[in-house]
C-alpha cells in the first residue's frame, strides 16, 4: 500500500498545528492517567483501522508502562480480566463515541453513567476530547493512507 499523500499535514500546516495543539491539551497526566489516555487512543485506532496511530500509540503505551499482555487484549477488554473498572468505563465510552452511527442512541446513558461513576467532570471532558482528537487523527491518516511506522521515519529525518 502506498500513501495517497506523502505528508498531508504539509499542505495544511495551520490545521496540523491546531490539531497538534488540541492533542497536547489532552495530555494531562495529572487529570487523566497516561495509561488510560493511551488505551483510549489504541482502542479508537483499532476500531478505525488506523495502523499509523495504532503503531504510534501502542509504542506510547509501552513507554507509559503498559504490558504486551494488556496491549494485545485491548480489542477484547470486556473478556480480559486485567483491566480496571476505570479503564473499562473509558474503553466503553471510547467505543460508543467512536462508533456514533452504529446505534440509535450514539452514546447510551448507561455508558455515560458508568464513565461518570469513575471520572469527575474535568476528567470526563478531557476523556471526551481525547476520544474526539484521536478520531480526527485516525480519519486523516486512514483517508490519506498513512503507513504504520512512517512516523518513525519522519521523526528520524
């Protein structure tokens, strides 16, 4: 597979800077644990089929301390016993907010209520913004066929 655009962001640098700033604003480890942030990014990227982001965020998750066992089970988090209630609530919200068109009520009340039982309003706002941001990155990268691992080559040059 070849990318449709080698670097879509060079054509719209202001958009890239804006989305990057939004991304940076979601990376607040004091509000939302880094492992949860990365699990959310991994799960949304799995759902959206974004190899570029999936590769990047599994690497980031490992750096944040995630184990291979947990990372290989993110897609099956409901059946895997090693996710906490807090992580499960974040992953359920991620799935609902990523698959908006898959059901009549895009984010069902029980999903939101479970997340609200674990996270305060500030954390929920950060979680929702994290989910929205990774979905934006996924859509750009999938549409333009950015290749898994190509972020490493760009960083090295």
